[in-house]
């Protein structure tokens, strides 16, 4: 759920409704919300009857092109226009971006403000140590691997350098071979 509060767009992450037991008490709604411009997450309590306007948000399909000193560049799939998001907007998600990755870009009042990734991203393993016999007996059935974007994750012992793996975009964990 998206809403506008104090002139900025927000995404509702969690809702907790508290109903008072006493007569005449007000029902309160506690929201865990993310400011889509600053990426800050915080809790705020509102009265049950408060109204919010809908933000001027648009979600467009795009593909990742490249990154440079200006930021990350994406191509709008409908207009073939290039959209640029600054590095502070993309943040750590830059480690999930590979060439021609299809993403959704959020625009607020016509300006790009964020990226929504697909559930999984396929990345190539560039470095990992070989699995050592006996590692499984100690319970360490995973090893560290560095992927083509610089992201470092834990993978099973059978994964070798040069293989493509699926990575969960939310948790940044190994999801299987690609």
C-alpha cells in the first residue's frame, strides 16, 4: 500500500491495530512505513479515522544498461528513454544489477525514485574456494562465493567458478543453480 503523508510518498510495510477496551477510547493504527524518497523506515501511530491521499506514483518496466559516475542507467521499455538513478537511491542493490536485467522503476511526480527487482537474479560465480573433503562432517556444507557484481554469498560445496546461480533479491541468499 502506498500513500502520501506530509508531501512525500510512503510504502506501508506493516500494520498493527490496537482497539481500546475502555469505553470512549480511540482505535489507534500503528504503521511501519518507508519514505520512498529517503528510504528511511520508521513507526508512526495514527487515529483510525485519518485519511491519506494517493501519491502520484507510476511503475514502469525497464532494463539495466550500465553504471557510471552519474549513477545507474536504465532503459524504459515503452519509450526507450534512458532513466538515471543516483547511487544513493540504488544503494546496496547495485550488487544485484547485471546487464539487461528487467526491473520495475518507481516514478514520483515524473522523477525516478526507486527500483523493484524480480524475485530472483541470475549471477555468475567469479571466485570460490574448492570444496574440501570432510567439510560436510563438521556441518559446514556451504562456502563463500564472490559473484560477478562483487556480491558475496554462501553457496553449497558443489558450486564451481563460472557457474550461474540464482540469488533471492530480498534476502541475498543462494536460491539454486540457474
